[in-house]
C-alpha cells in the first residue's frame, strides 16, 4: 500500500502464489538430480583444446612464451617493437649483436605483474617469437619469480594464444 | 533425597547432555546440509574438500570462526552487543528440551554409585528432557524470546542496517506469532491438552493432524518459516537490502552464535511440525505404547526422519522462492494468515461440535476422517478459489485520495 504500483490485469493462473511456488519448488527439486557442472579443479583441469570436458579458449592470453628456432635459440631479433608497443611497459630488452651481424637479445625480461596481457607484443612481433600463452597456473612462492627472463620464457611449453581475429571473431 | 529422585535427576542430566549434544552437532551438520542442498539445486556439488564428501566442513568453519578476530564497532553499546548473541542462542537451545524424541523407554535400575549413593528408576522414561504440562505453549513463549536477541543486536550495533534488520525482525516475529498461536488452537480443540505427549496420543488414536487439520498445518508451516527468519521471510537479514541485517556488525564466534540459534530454531520448528501434525514419534501401524528398547529406537528413527524431512523442506523453500517485499510480508501475516486461522478455528469448533453432539460420533478415528473430508474442501476453497491474486496480491493499487475519483 505504501507504494503506488500499477497493477496489471493478468489471468488468474499467472497470479496464484501457491501454484507458482509449487511450480518453482518442483523445478528446484528436479535440478537436484541433474548432472553437476562444477569442475573439480585440482583433479580435473581444463585443456587448451576441446578434448576434455572443460577447455580454455584458444585465444586466451596468459603468461608469455618465447618460441625458439631449430637450434634452440630464441627467435627474437631484438628489434625493440614489443617494449615499444607494450602499454604496461613491462618488457625489458637489451639488444646485442654477434660477429655475423645478427641481432639477439642480451637481456629479455617480462614482468608478469606489470603485464596487462593485452597481447600487443605477440601481434607486433615480426619474427613470431614472443607469444602470450594459453596458460593460467602461475603461482609462485616469491614476487621476484614473476619477472620471467629469456631462458624461462623459452623453456615454457604451453600452447600459444591464437589471439582474436576481428575478421573471424568466433575462431572458425 | 530419595533414590527415586536421584535416579530421575541422573537420567534428566543424561538426557540434557544427549539432547544438547545432538542439537549442536545437528546444527553443525545442518550448515553443511544447507550448502549441499543449495549446491545440488543449482547443479553444483557443494563443499567436498574437507573430510569425506565435506563432512568435516562444519568443523573447519567452527575453527575458523573461533580463531577469527572479534570486532567491535565504534560507538556500539558493548554490553548489549556481547549479550545479544547469547539472548538469541539460549532460548533456541532451550526449546529442544520439551520435544519428545521417541517412545518412552522402560528404564529399571538400582545402583549404588560412588558420591551419589543409591539411585533407582523404575518404569517408562519419557524421551523428552522435560515433559512440561504446558507443552507447546512453552515453545511459543520461549521462541518469542529470541526476538529480544535480534532486536538488541540490531540496536546495540549502532549501525543503520542492523537497526533496520532488528526492527523488521521484531515486527515480523510479533505478527507471525499471532498466526502461529492461533493455528495451534484447533490442535488444542482436538487434543484437549497442550502437552506433546497428549498430542501424540490423540494422533495415535485418531489420524495425524496434518490430515485432519491441514489448514492449521499450512498456517503453522508458513508462520514457522517466518519465525525462524528463513526465506521467503528473511527480511531481517535481506542481504540485498540490509547487507546482513541485525548481524552485519558481528564477526567470529558471536556471528556464529546467531547462525547456531537460527538453525537450532529450525530444528525446533521442524520437530514441532513433526510432533503436532505428523504424529511425532508415532509410526503408522504401531499402536503399542513403546515398552521395549526396539520400539524406542524405531520411533526415534521415525521422529528423526520426519524432522529431517521438514529441515530439508525449509532448505528446499529457501532455495526456490524469492523474498517477500515488506508490505507483502505484513499483508500475508495480518490479512491472510490471521483471518484464515481465526476462520479455521471457527470451522473446526463447529465441525467438532457437530460431529460429537449432532452426529453423535465419538470414535476419534471417524472424527479425524470426517475432518479430513472437510479439509479437502477447505483447501480447495483456499488454494484454488480464493488464491487467485485475491488472498496475497503481488501489489496493491494506489489508493485514491479522499474526494478524488480514482
């Protein structure tokens, strides 16, 4: 009575409280016996592909990975594009050059705490060296472990993000 | 003291210990059950990490609540702030004392115990801690005391949300107590006595009151939900409106006491529903008056199952129905339940008078069956003819100011 509510003219069967309540209770009771949807996380894990019951989207952007060539060296040519484009300024790159004039990174560090996982580094990389990965289990015991150096980035094995293609938004 | 008195006291202390322990463990298990039932109804699994199938979760919660920091809001009335959880908790625990949990058990012993001396007990032992002559009136009286706990908790926290929760709770509990008390008058009419033992005996001789007094059962069920502050009547808590209502400012074990009180109240209301309307520990087809240990055990299991069903029912309702708006809650209490209970008292009075004096039927069974027939009609009238947006309307039209045509 306190509030002036506009009262709709509805058919009787829609306004009966008891019947609506019983209907709702029948529904919740039915749900008790339906299969559960919870993932039992440490035992069940999501996979990067669709093989398991749970999967991570292939365009998921997680912690980085540096791809290597056949000799096991990183593909990075220390062009400097990724620290240039990085909006969080989390990539530290010191370029070096060997006797044949090939550039390579002396220091390549990514501070995963600063990273916003935008994926621009992967997009901008001309050599397809640095990638964001389909990976999310990153727990460490100390904060300094979150600065990933070149060796660690190269030794990662998880699959890499396919990023999001505006021309193919559903990844088909 | 005579050995008989000593024996009685010894058994009473033992019964107290057992009931107290069972209720507290039951409360702990209910918190787990609530989470499990809610999870299942939402296609989840619920807690299953601590212990087998999460059975140790209540213990983990208890440890957490005990070691958590106790916080006191600034400007709170500290004395009342500490007192309030106890005022909620103690009445809730007292209530379990008067429920007869099983058929009377014959206990015979003559012992000479150290320190106590000679104790003896002969004859059947009531399975209620105290089989009070005032019976369910005691429950109605003591359960209303917990409103003090809630109202004081709300006031002493010195927080607007808590205060609103406490006020809502007082208003709600007072409104629904009227309906609850009135719904028990027909029970009294059929039993002639308010002790639980007599109520059970009347149901053993006739039929269960849920059949012969269905509308009373319905009113008591709804009022019981409101009394325990469970959804759809949890306006005192109403987390979307009042954060957590009267226990917003409480932390650690003081908060836990409110929870324990709420669940202990649930156990009591469920046990009352089972006792008053579903024959208590009465097993269908068993007419012997206890007498053996086996009968006590079986009736105890029957009582447990009935209570358990209502506990589940309360959770089932909680996870199915949305909360009432405040004016709907008051309208349901004052405009529907109380008139319904009053009318029903009248109907039952006339029916009982007619059956006994006009038709001249004295068999309680036949009387119960006639009342059952009457209830089928009454339920049809209430739930199918009147309940078409008339008894409990979702909203009300704005009243036109006086002198203005609406």
